[in-house]
C-alpha cells in the first residue's frame, strides 16, 4: 500500500476515533495512524486520575481498547469489513505518575477473522518515557456484507 | 466478619472510588460493597459511547478495573495493606446497546500477595439484564509497612 | 436438545479428545461431555510434575485448552462448523500438591463466530477438591463449508 | 552482570527445567538462557499433536509457561528469591503444521514482587520460522526467607 493511498484511510480512522463521545470526554488525541500501527495520547488532567494521583487504570484501558482496535482496522479491507474488540489483557507495570500517556498499538498477526495486536503504554515522567502498561488484544473482523 | 464490623470498610471503599477524578468524570456509581463482592454501575450518556452508539469499551474496562480492585481491597487487612491492579483480561461478548451498565466483581481466590477476581458486566436492554463482558483480574496486595 | 440426541455428539467429542497423541501422552481422561460443559481429569504421575513435585503448569494448561475448546464445540452445529482455540488466560491460584486434577469448562457466551468459555481447575488434596486454576478462553468457530 | 558470572545461573536454570518430569515427558530442550531471555524448543513427534496433526495447544502452553517463568527467574537474586507463574494469556495465531516449535520469552518489566514477560512461539514450516503464538505472562517473586 502506498503512503498516498493510505492517507484517506488514516484520516477516516482518526475522524472516527476523535468523534467518539468517550474520546471527547477523556480528551484523547490520535497521534498517528499508519498501516498496522496506531498511536494515541492523553494529557494529565485531574479528572483522569485515581485517588493516589496516578492516571486511572480505566484511562489506560481506554487508550489500549481504542488504539488496538484502530490498528486492526487499519489493515482490513474497509469496503467489506469492520472491526470490533473481542478481548484484551492488560498488565499495569509501573505507576503513571507523569504528565502524558502515549499508547502505541501494533498488529502482530493480521487474520481473516481475527487480528492480534500488541500495545505498550508509556508515561512521560520528568521528560522521560517510562513503560507503564503492556497489552495483548484480539480484534474480530466483521463482514459488512453478511446478511 | 459481622455485617456491622464491615460497614466502615464498605463506606471507606465507596468513598475512595467515588472520590476519584475519573469516576466523577464518567459518572459511575458504587452500588454495593460486601466482603469480596463489589457492584458498580454507569448510566448511558452520549459521552460514554463509541461511534455506533454502544457504551465505549473503555467505559466497560473502567468499571472492571475499579470493581475488581475494590473487591480485592474488601478482603485484606486495610490497616497494613493496600491493593493495586496487576493485570486483567476482558472479553466483550455482546453489544452494549442498553441504558445502564452494571459490573459485579467477586473474589475467587484471596491470597497473601495476589488476589484473583472475576467480573461480569451486564447491560440493561429493554429492561432485561444482558451479559456484555466477562473479566478475570489479578490484584496485588502491597504492604503499607514495607520500607 | 434432548439428552438422547446429544449422546452421539458427546461420544464424538470424547473420541476426538482421547484420540489425540498429546492426550494419550499425558494420560488425561474425558470425565463428561454435556451441552456447553466438559470435564476432564488427570491423575498424578511423576512425569506430569515440575521440580517441586507439583503438577506442571503445562499439564494444567493442557486441560484448560482441551476442555474449553471441547465445551465450545459442544454447542455448535457440527455439520457445518468446527472449533479452534483463539486464546485463553489462565491464573494459577494455589499449588497443585494433590493426586488428581479436574478441569470443568463451561460456555458463558456462545456466539456465531466466537464462543467465550470459563474454566476452573481443582486439585484433590487429602480427599478435598481445592481450586488451583481459573481460566477464561475465546474459541473461534470455523465454517467447514467456506471455500 | 558479566557473562562469566551469569554462567552458573544459566546452568542452574537449564538443569532445573530439563530435570522436570513433564519436560522429559514432552521432550523439550532448553536452547539458551541469558539474563531476561530464555529460549526453549520442541521437535515434532506424534505424541505432541492434536487430531488435525498440528502441535497440541497444550504443548505450546507448556513452552510458554516454562520459558516465561525461567526468564523471570533469570533476573532475580536467586539466593533470596524464587519464581512462580501467577498467570499468562496466550493467543494461538496460526496452525503449527511444521516440524519444530521454538519459544522465546523475554522480560519486559522486572519488578520487586511481579515480573512481566512476553513470549513468542515460532514453528519451523518448510524451513521458515512462522509465528504461531504470542503470550504475555505475570510471574510472582517469592521470598525464600519469609516465614
């Protein structure tokens, strides 16, 4: 796929994500959409935190859910198929004490009916990116043309 | 543990959850806290949805994250220990088209350092509770007194 | 489905499982096959253990893999479809010090393309059944008639 | 850690794995042990297969369980601590039709009480290594000196 032919796909995915009510509520940003790789980010605000002042696990899971599904959606034939999250596992590996979360989701195995996607979430703490979560997701491909 | 002795613990857990910035942002409610079982709920609002009008997966994951961790927290000695989410897996099993999500988290195995918790999320659709997600979580117990 | 009509299905599933090379190697037994529920078991032998004398995690995972997939296979139309394990998560929650493992897998949500199955593994220790593992699996349904 | 100082640790880990009853039963091989990375392999034999002639999922899970736990064990202070599998998730992403499985497990985040490890399993099919499984594991560190 040439870069040029992917541009409208990237724009459509970004527009879909940024148009979600929940995305606007949490204030997330789609940093980049490439074939098989989606990056999203979220800046610290008091309403994204839990009681100890860390980013809430739910905010981290929101990024993982959206970025992994969008990464899978970037490698399908969008004319005939759509994607939906089947499941994911997330490990929270360090406290998110910093000022910005960035989630990078990358397809490890595209498939006809299921796509497997890995994600890593980093928190910018004192200017350095620190790994705070790791995830592994299964995204289902739906046939838009199925009766 | 008698019901009476658990009341202050339940109240403390409820206050912690409801005081989180993210909980106030999404507008979740702590329905009940019993030893080993926590129920949380979330009513439909446009800002909790994704592009197809379903509850966003991130909102469902938020409930799972909070309710499983709180359930684990309800069975520890809170004077000496605290809880933190280590990891969880979530399966989204049906579309959340309804007007209210309810997540019930229940401890399946308390442990000295790790507690395993199951969760089920139901969506009220046309008045009936339908299973929309299933989760399995590992919650770590931290020693408050450790140096 | 009447009990009588399910008998040949149960027999076919049991025969398939017990005919696997790996099942014969580990020496597992199919205890029962009912619609949506499969029970398998494994008796202690030195070749199923790890270095501390516990049942090896791989033996426990073998039971979970087979029993969850078979449970999903018990609720599909076997004339047109077959099942394959997509993924599972397993928590090992207590040491398997006893003399027999029993895994009970139960469908929580059958679906057109994916079936979600829970499993619990018990170890018989001094005559009592103790929970030693909990799992959550996603099984894919394949269309046998697809080109 | 110098290469020289790690040699006895690698040898001890390899000896422990290869001495397990289950490892001898399945016939697995410890290919290499480096700090944070363990590679294990398994050659095709009829008794490692399922009914369609693929490597059984249980054999793949055995490799993941052992290699991830050993990788976590390679980064702890073995004088005072030991490791035990807490949980893992495994995605089977392609059929294992080939003649040899190789599992590479790598620590992504060592921790004081929990270590998170990723694993990828490849199958050699017609001479080429093909990805057949991806896993994400949580390994608990136990204090040998705890009462």
